C-alpha cells in the first residue's frame, strides 16, 4: 500500500529519521520553528500510518532559586569566608570580627563556618578566652558540590532524569540547603516505530493540498488523499450581513421591561390629536406660547377633530375660565371651542395620558392605575445636531389615593436605578400642568457629571377634576425624551443619527 | 426659558452675604433656578428661570428669594409706598382696544450702570413672560418731570393724532404712519390689527406720553439727568398689568428708589390706586400640605417653610389651618395646590425622603408585543432593522414611487418649518427605499426592514385619522428578485402559523413590475403587497440593482 502524507509530515519524518533517539516534542517544535499544535497534528498523521508514536512522561526539572543563583555567581558561603581569610593572609580571627567582615547574614555565616569545619579547613578554639577560628589546611580544592553547582552555569534548568547517582546526592545537598526550585511538567516524547525507522522516504507520496472538502470526497472517502490547506485563523472573517434589531428598539424594549416590572401597563393613543387633548385638557391656556404655530404642527387635512362628550368639554372649559369645581381661579379668559377642535401632531404623549384619565372616568374605575407610554411625539422644529421634529417620549403615570410627592421621588429613583443610574436628584421645576413640579437629574458615572433627564410632578387639580379624579386621589407623572438616554447609551453626538440608519453603524452596534 | 446674568458682587451686596460661585451653583437649584453658565474670571453666573416666576427677572428679585433660602430675611419683604397725588383718567373708549392701565411714580432714582441695565432687561423679560410680547401687557417708562399731570388714557382714530416717536427720524408721524414705517410699529402692528381706534396716553398739555403697546413719545425720553419716573402699564388682562407693575415697582424699590402711588380713575367705573402691593391672604389646610408632599410637619415648621420662600404665615382661627399671605409680585398662585410646591421648596427638595408604594400588575400593549414578534421573525430571516420618521415628504412618498398623490386624500401639515415634511406616511416602503438610497454604497446584499406606524385618513374616527402598524422589508442586491422575497413572505407566514391560510393574488401596482407583483390575502382580507420594484422607481432613488419588497399591515393580522 502506498503511503500518502502531507508535505510537512514527510519533512518531519525526515528529521526524525536522522535523530539518534527519541526527542522531546517541544524541543523539536523549537528546532523546526513550527507551532507545537502543528507538530503534534503531523505526529498524529505518523501515528495513523504506524510510523511513529509518542509517550507522555513527567519531567522533573530543577533550577536554582535566587539564593542559589547568588552562590553560583559569588561562591558558596564557606568559599566566600575562606577567601576573606586567604586574601587578607589571616591565620586566626575572632568569630565576632569574622562575622562583621563577612557582611553575611548571621545564619548563613554559621552555615559557612560549620561547612569549613566539616572539611577540616579551619578549626575553632576558645583557648585564648576568645572564640577564634584558625586555618588548618594548606590546599582548598573545589568541592564536589561546587562542581555540581557549576552545571547550572551552562544550563539554568537540569532534568532530574538525566542526572547521575552522584549528582543526585549533590542535588540532595543543594535541596537541603534550600537553594533549588523544582518544576514538574508532562512532556511528549516522540519516537519512530520500527516501520518508521525502516521506511524509505522516497516511497512516500505527497498528499494534494485542497482548500475545500467536497461532498464527493466525503462519500468516496477520498478526503484521506488530500491535505486540507490551513487557514490563517487570526484574520477577521468577511462581514456577516445578519439581521439585527435597531438599537433604539432594544432600548425601548428595555425601558418597556422596566415599566412592566414596576407594575405599569402600556398604553397607546392617537398621533394626530385634537388640541383639546393635547393642550386644553392639560390646562394650557389658549394663548400659551407653546401652542403657537412655530412650535406645533397643525394640520390642514383633517382640519378639525371631534371633541368628547359635551359635559367633559364644558368641565375643561370651566377650569380655564373660572376653575370649575377644581377650586382654582382659572385663567380668566373666554375659552373658544374651535381652538380646541384644531388637529395637531401631538407634542407629547401626555395627550394619551389624558385619554387614559378620560377612560378612568367613563368606566368608573378605581385606583390604583399605573400606565406608561413610549411613543413618538412631534415639534415643529428645524433638524440639527440636537433637535428633531419627531422623537420618542417616555412617560409614566400613577393614579392612586393619597399618593405624595415623596412617592413620586420613590418611583423616579426606582425607574432610573433600573436604567443604570444609581443617584438622582429632584429639583424644583415648572410645567404648566403639574404642581408641585420637579426636574430630574441623574448622575452619569461615565462622565462623572449630573445630567438633566426630564420632568415630573403631580397633575394639577385643574387637569384631573374634569375627569372626576379629586383629592385625595392624585395623579403622579413623569416623562422625558428617549433620545437623551439613547445618545448616552450609544455614545453619539448627533441626534439625527438615530433615525437616518447608517447601515455601517447599525451593523457594528454592540448594543 | 428666560435667562439672566448675575454679577456675584452685586448679588452679594443685595443678599448681604459673602457668596462663592460653587455654593451658588448648588444653592440656586433649590429655589427653582437653573445655572446655565459660570464665568469664574468675571465672577458672573447666568441663570435660567421658569416662566411662572417673572419676579426672578432681576437680580433684586433673585436676591429676595436667596435671602429667604439663607434665612437672612424671612416672610414678605416690606416695601413702602407713598400715597401720591398724580392722577390718570381712563376714557371708556379704550375698552374696545386695550382696556386696562395701571401706573406708578418712582422718585429720587440714582441708578448705577448695572441698575440701568437691569431696568432695561426687566422690561424685556416682563414683556415676554407676562406680556405675551406686549399683547397682554406693554410697559412705558417716562421722565416724570417732562410731562404735566393729570394724564389721560384714551383711544383715537389712527390718523387723528401725530407726535414724534422715540427711535424715529425726529419728525412727527401719525399712528397709522408709525405702524407702517417705524421699526417698532412694524413689529407690533399685528396687535392692533382690525382695530378702529388706537390707544394713546396724553398729558394735560396734550403731549403724547405713549402709543401703547408700540412706542413712547420722544418728549418723555429717560436720560442720565432723569430723577423721577412715571410708569404706565397697559394691556388686555387686569391681573397681568398689575403683576408686571408690582414686579417693576418692587425691583425699583429694592434699588433704593421711592415708590409713589398714582390714582387711576376709570371714568365709567372704579377709581383705583396703583401700585397696590397688598399681599393676598389664603387659608390653607396644614394636613393637605403634608399629605400632598408626604411629610408630617407641625404648623410651626410649615410656617417656617413659607417664611423661607418669602410668604407670611400664621396660625388661622380655624383649627388645623394657616393664614398665608402671598406677596404682590407673585402671579403664579391660583389654587391651593400651588402652596404645596411653595411648601416643598421652603422645606427643601433636597431633603424630601423617598417612599415606595407597591401594587398593580403590568401588561404589554398587544400591538407592541406583536410588533416585537414580527421583529424576531424578520431578524431570523436575516433582515437588519431600521427606523424612520412618520413625518414624510409627499414627493418621495408618492411621486418617486409612481403613486398618485391627491392632497385631499392625505394628511396635510399646515405649517411645517421645513418643507421636508408636509405629510405623514401611509406606507413604510418609500422610507426603506430612501434608506437604501443613503446606504447604496454599503456592502450588499442589503436586507432591511422596519416595523412602525402609518397614518390613514378616516372620517369615522374621532381625530379624522387612524393609526396602524405595518412591517415592510426590502432586499437590495444584484440577484434580488420576486422568488427571494416570496421565500421571506413564506417564512413570515410559517412563523405566524398562517402558511396554509394565506395567498398571493397576481395584481398590478405602479410601484412594482407588472407580472412580478401580488396582493397578499389572509382569510379573504387584503393584508399587504409583495413584488419586484419598478425600474423607474429604482432610478428615482438612484439605485443600481433590483429591489424585492413586501409590506404587511399588522393590525389586520393580529
């Protein structure tokens, strides 16, 4: 049978055949300058053809620790001490002076002294009353231990299995003096089988390199005869044109989840709205600047909307004119029904909130009612970096008995905490349809600054009384533009980007 | 929101306390002011105030509030008004055009440069915040010593009176000419539009003080030498003219001037004396305040809160109630609920505790949940989601798509700031074509979708329109064709469980290629359209490859 191997495997086989004995895989990889993984996959090919094998062996390696390296360079303490005596031609020295001159640690000093004594190179005597040492030998050859230590000079790590019996004794000594450290690891030892040693390289055929596996190769089994070309796995792949949600939708869904988790139900209302629901029912006087043409999109088709039941329209009219039954003085002007009938593109989702209050009234509902709305609103503005004519508003409403401003602060903290802002402050603010009113700011860790988020407050009695919601039943409300949060989340500084769909950006958005 | 520049040095003098910019930055927010800008070098700050507080339109007004916040002065500030002898007569004819006037006299003014500047800005701000750009209130400031009382507020035929107006060419003009030629006349002519007679104020020598709300006569010009002022405030709202006068007078009093009252005699009615700075008294339930905010303060503590925001307050004869007096420069108190906020500001928003109330189970809106289901399906089909405006441009929405556009059949915006938007969308597809246009150089295939609102005219609806939700998808690349988009539609219908119940009937649509278009039906109802886009449409959107598209109405499927 003809043996077919990849070109690289053949080359490795050639190298192995020239080696006198088994080789350690990591050494061979280093020698061939190839990746260890690549080498082992080649060895696996050899194993498949019964040309080679490997075994795993635990390798004990020894190297010197810092102290050992110090002695390797400067001599063992006994040698250092001896040199002091020899170099200064000292025959006898008091132990205390010796310690001082040696600059050695007291313990190490005594280890050195004790080893010199064991060698009988020095002796110690208290004869003169003082504890002194004397040189007692004439020659001071290199010790076996010192010679063994020198082995580390050539090779910082020694393999335990390659040491002789005598060397092992010396290693034991170093070990006892705590001068070595041991590393154990598993090495693969590669060797050729008898077949591998004998095989004639010229009889081996090279596998053809291909980049793709075809279904034919698989069914016929011919894939074995090909070498699959390796890929550069570090390279980026081509762009995947996959489906993905728009970041704004993900954000909206996230906020929707937050509301649902806080017990709020989602509401939805008309985008084209009557001025009645958009302004009048919010106690915005008919000459209020916000109602003017330059701020609001009015429609010429359809030009007017139908108003709700007459008595409710009248109730709203009265709050404007004289406060009605709300206890207010009203604005004191003549309210015009035609102004209320005008159609507008709603300027806030609060118009939908009012419709919810109206439903509460009509169905004779009981509190509590908690609702929210995340939806499009419109302002008659020219588009620029920070202004849109159409954007998304987030609004939350609670209708309940005896609810307080402090309850509203509680809701706001909870809502913004869930959005990822741990600290909020609420400051006095002004909105025509809430009293008291609060501005909300959150602390944004990333920038380390306070950011204004939105408005909040308790709906004025002039707003709720026409819908039968009377003290101590009150309506807490808060709202803000979603784009403000979106710009932070997506790190954009041009608000228009959120609605012009740069595909490159959409495809690359992590969020 | 109106903004005001404050010099630290001046504010310190008014408040009577050393102030640091960084402290101000913190403190101002608790009295309802927003710090817009800080100029450390020049020791100036710029603050923004809310339109319900026109009394914040001068450093003097802000200092009043700060003094309360720092507890330097509590309760209503005292202002002395000397009863004056000067009179003004109001003739009944003005009722038709500008019915109300109130006046005041200011003596011994000695204004420094900053104070003169304040006097100018405060007028500007009051015109805006209280006066609705002079429609509701217009202010005239005159040199008292150049005119001879008593004065007369009346109305005259436009061409019957001539005088030399301020900021004119120095020639006399009649009222009609002023409205036609004079800069201020042109600006404010709309307020007098359609009126037969125009308001005017004369002195007893028939010299013209003012032609409100347009321009003063040159004769009363205020100069460096002016020692005494005459103020006139005319308008259409009695409360508003009084409020503006009170704010102006108290500010001038805070500058050290002497305020003197004027007798305003309506010939057919009341004789009043203005400015009238008498505080207004309200009776407030202490429990109501505490329950509204969520506190439980004693009456003594509540009184302190009111004193800090410069209201007077004391125990009422009625048990559990307070008598609270509101200073005459505050115009925003119209309901007892307005005291809850004042109380909370006096207590300090920063000190309010937070409480958590439980209850209620939340629910998704069905159409939103269904929209999300469709989004999941579209992503599974490999489509990238985009978002567009509901606002739309009829040219691209219809003409580019080869669809007929009749104004009567579509929502029409009356007053768009930009011509870009003149209607709202009825289908999403044209928006996706536009998205392809902007992204046509991106790596293809481009497969995008949008789920969103459309608006349809419907006279049976309350608002004359109905709002529905559509999904549209387009595929744009060299090999995009009907088969591809049909596979997508089949996938959507399979995912929704309608694969056996839906059908595509061959039909025609000008936006699509004939023979490669069909109407989509579900249980006999048309729910959408599918096909290959017409080459002319492709060219209109500057595209160079075919587009296969579909659009479904979710309202009809849900």
